[in-house]
């Protein structure tokens, strides 16, 4: 397949996944804000949303203080914010539009409809009423995007690059959500509010559709260590790092070319370390340091995939 | 001009023509709410499918729908049979003409066409002189614009031999009609058109460079912001070939390759939807970012086929158009089956004199214009417009031709006030490879304004499904 086509499909998938994860983060915060919270906790929670996406500085410069309403507006509708849902859905649609001949018509129609519906929203109306419905809508559109991809596409190279993009983005996003939220909760825990801590953990789990999974797997109280284990090491947990890296590695092997050997090796190494890793060892290093190193590795994989396949350095 | 025209549906006594009776009955028996709902549904579907086109001169990224009308344009089998025979003859002739002027120029030597009209034409490409192309075919895809006037006779208005577009609308219109009104297709036996992409691919394969067993075909597009991008993507997908941009291709040792995730892959046939000027910055426009450096050299070496060939514009130019009937006689020794519209060439003093005296009755077109831009429709123009055009003609008469204003045939069409006749044309797509092929019908365009004769989508024209009946 054309390198440019692979590039567009890969980024289409990454942006779709990113839009979903932004919506998940915002949704959790929104739900948390319905619980009794101190002003500091509220600010901390919404600040964390910006933190996950590395946007604190950019946000502060433009909007100053952190208020729920301003952060939601910034993360949903601001077209100058590259991580806003607006920007992600736009980029996703522009990427698929550029290669609409390579995807099934159902895929294109679905992505195009997502963009048209989103663009037709009136921000004031959405922000003024039940914003939760909007987050649910974004998640549903992402489910639909995945479903129509798996359900209609030939499982060829095109399909593999879409999967590669989805899972690399998901690995990155889950690691970031876990990192920022974990730090925040630990910080709050020092103040010794057990009930609040429980809600914070359950909210984090819900944001990755992991609450019911946690109950099923552990059948026990929520503890930080188990939450981390579920989201990092459990290969049967669809949004975990282990699962995401397994998919990245598998799909990478299926598209391998003559110069991608080292990239495969690194992906395989990372996948194995998750597959055979123990949560005790991770906590010995410290979860934050572990996740920082992990994000460095996924970033490296992203650059290597671009060089090996997407940006045609192999041609002339 | 609007009063006296051929009505496709109703004869001069006000009786519905036999081939339209089934439709007229259906329309009468179908509740108007249902029709209205279906029309709205068509709009939503076209938007969702993204069957849009970009409009030049408007903000970048502006996407508009081409209005779709649900009243089909119906042609009885006998009419199509005559029309298609005429199209074959005409396209065959035009390809022979192109081969001739880029080789021995017999028609110029015989003085059937003044040599300077060809050799000094901006569309004549000296780079093509003496070059042999596979099967001697230059215009692999031709979109011949046909209108019906007078008592219903067909005329060729224009031969589009460069990069004619619109075939995707023909296919999508059919798909839409079948989705909205399946019951109509039960009443009528409509000749299918859905196999066009297969026919196109087949045609493109037959003109691949010699010795290539499994030719790799690609569609070359200027990119997602081109007005016809939807069509480029659509055709590539339907044919199952790669849709490439200039940046995806490169030339090495006179061979064209595309950049793939598995390394370079050789390309044999390029169905290009980019104008000659932009194909190769080393030879044509230096500032072109759309083309592929070295492409012409690869082409001239016979390592790749371009469809259509370079330099076909000289055969569909409005200054050459008046000579097409003469070409038919010269190359085939036959009488032309399709009428040309009588044309005054304003570089001729007599024609100029006549035209200037009759501007209010004539249509004046720029020789090199297209898309309905830069033309005067005398009967519809104001005095001031006519006088302004008169000045332009006197300044440079060689830039213009004039034709009588044809009373284009009209077909019932949904408009705000209900169903009313609107003027239409027809663009059949004629494919030339080893042989000449076409799917029955083509794209019917309709001028939506009352009395308007301009069907171009860039000027607010719409489209209709075109039915050729089988019997």
C-alpha cells in the first residue's frame, strides 16, 4: 500500500482514539463534580485533565484560572487546542477524507457523519445542558468507528495500520490517565479522606471502562496497587498497557518490511516486559517513573513507525 | 427561447410520451408527502456519503452538494442505439485525428483543416510529435456533451477529451434512485450502468506498455481540495487501484514507481486527473507541485501510459470543433451520424460581421473557456451585457466563436413551485482501449433556473438519473 495512505489511516485511528479518551477523562471529572468536593479538589481534578494532555501552560496563557466550565470548553470546542475533541474529530475526518478510496464506504460515511454532527452542535447549548450526553456521544461514535472498521474492512495492510494507530494511542493515553490520576489521588490520600479516595479510584476505573472488570477480577476492595496492575499488566483488560502493546506488536509483525526489524524488536521487548512483569517490581521503581519511561518508549515506537513505513525515506 | 422546446416527457399535443407513462402514473399515484420525504432523504444521504464538490473562488474547503433531481431522464432503446453509434463514430474519428496530427498530419496536407489552427493552438503539444502510444489511442475517456433541440434531434455541443468528469454522479444518481424508489425499477427495465468502473479498468489495462502481463494501474489526483476529488477517490476505490498524488510517485531511470510501505512499486498505467500543464514540472509548469518530475521522459520512453494522453486538448478545442464532421469524412469515408451545432468562427470576417449584427440571438463562447464561464447567451443577456461583450469580441475576435441559441430540450424537474420543465443536456462517457465501449446513458445535467440554459454544476446546475430502456 501507499506510504501516504498508511500514514493517513494510522493518524485517523490515533485521533479517533484520542477523542474518545479525552471524552472519557472529561466525563469522569464531570461525574466527580456531582459529588461533594472541596474547591481545591475540583480545581485539582480539572487541572489533571490538562496535565494528562500536557496542556497546563498553553491553557494558563490563554485562560488563566482553572474552572470546570472553562476547561470543558477548552477541551471540547477549542479549535486552537490540538487535543480538543473538536481538533481530534476534525483531524480524524481530514485524514480519512484524504484516503476515502482506501476504506469501506461505511467507514467513510460513519466518520463523515461524526464530523458533520459534531460541527452542527451549538457549544452554548451543549455546555448549558447535559454535557454528559455529549461525552457519551463521543464514546459511541468511537465504538462505532471501531465496529465498522472490524466489521467491514478486509484484514489487509490498511487494516493493520489502523489497528497499529489505535493501540499505540491507547497505550499512550491509558498510561497518561493512570499517571496523572494516580499522583492526584495519592496526594489527596495523605489528607486521609477514605470515602473520597474510594470515589476517586472508582472514577479512574470507570474512565477506562474498568470498574466492572475490577470487581470481576479481584472481587475485593479497591486498592491502588491492584488498579495499577489491572491497567498496566492485565492482558485481558482491553484498555491496559499490556493489551495495547500486544496488539501493537502483533500488527507491527504483520506489516513488517525490510527495514523495520529494530522497531519490531523494541515493540516486542516492551510487550514482553509487560507480559512477564510483576506489579511489585513496578512499584519498587515507582509507578510514576515507570510510566514516564513507558511513555518515552511508545513515543520512540511512534517515531520509528513513521520512519520505517509512513514517511517514505525508503524510496529513491 | 424557453417557449418552444422539445419536452422529453410530453408531446406537442400535451400527451405523455409512451416511455414516460409508467413514471407519470407512478408520480400521480404517489402521495406528495412521500415524494417530499424521499427528496429530503436524498439530500441527507448525499451529504453523509460526502458526494460533494469544491467550488473555485470560494473559501478553501467549501463543499457543496450538486442538486439531485428525482425525475429521471428516460431514453428509449432506439434513441440510444442511434446516439451510441454516432458517439462511437465521433470518438474513433477524434482519436484518428490526434494520431494523425502527432504523426504525418495528412489532414493538414490535404488542407481539410487550416494547419495553423492546429499547430499554433495552445493545446497542441510538440512533445507528442512522432510518439507512438499503445493502440494509437489518445482520448481513452471522452465525455461528449449532447443536447437535444428543435424537434428532438441530437447535437454535439462539445467533445471533452482532456479530463472529463461527472461519471461518479452518473453512478451515484443511479444508486440513489434505486435506494429511494425501488418500485420504479420494477415497472421499468432500465439498462444497468454499475459496471462502468470494471469497463474503465479493463480499458486502461489494454493500453498498458508492451510486455506487461499484469499492469499496475493508478489514479493520479491533484488531492483532496480538487473540485472533483470525490470522483477520483470513488473511481480508484471502485476499480480497486491506488489513488495517488504526485508526491507518491517518482521516476528513476525513466520508470515510474510509487512509494509503498513495502518499498517502491512499478506503475504501468496512470489514469491522470491532472491537466497537461501540471504533469511534469521539468517540462511544463515549473511551479507545479501536483506532478511528477521526469514523468514525460518516462512516458516518451514507453515505460508508462498516460490516460488520457498529453495533448488531446487540441482535438476538443472550440476552434477545432467545427471541423469534426469533415474529419469523419476524411478518416472514415462516412457521413457523420451526429450533428454539430452550426458555428461562426469570429476570426473569419464574414462570420464576425454576421455575429456582431445578431448578438442578441446568439451564444458566444470563448474558444478556450470551459465550465460555462466567459460566455454570452444573447437572448438572456441585458443590452449592457451585450454591448460589453461586443467590445471584447471586437478587441480579439479570434478568441470567440458564436452559435445559434439552441432551444434545449426540457425534462420535468422538481422546483420550488412544484414540477416544471427545465433544460437538460447529456454527457455520455466513451471509453477507448482495444475497442470502444460505453455504458448506456451518461450524466444528465439540468439547469435549475426557469429558462436557464446553463447546466454546469459550477453555475448551479443539478443532475438527474439517466435511464436507457431495454427492449
